[in-house]
């Protein structure tokens, strides 16, 4: 059975924001479970501690290369 679900730009943006939030939270949870600091993770990815903080708070995203 085919169900037609209308997609709007607003609904797509909301869905993307939800996934980005989940990614930031997952990174933070994993980092803490491993006992790593923002500096540790940032250094391994070649980004700053501040950038990693932005990623975890969903203000920035990692590129495919960084992830």
C-alpha cells in the first residue's frame, strides 16, 4: 500500500535538525564513556576543542572526512 506523505521544506529541515541533535548527543555520550576530553577528540580529528563543543551542542556538524 502506498501512502502519500507530503514533504515540505519545513518538515525536512525539522527532520534534519532532529538527526543532527541525535548525532551531537551520541558523540558527547561516547566521548564521555571513553573518558576523553574535547581536546582529545578534537586533536584526533584535527579540529579545536571549541569546534567539538559546537558539534556536541549541535551548532556545527562534522564533515564526512572528519567523521
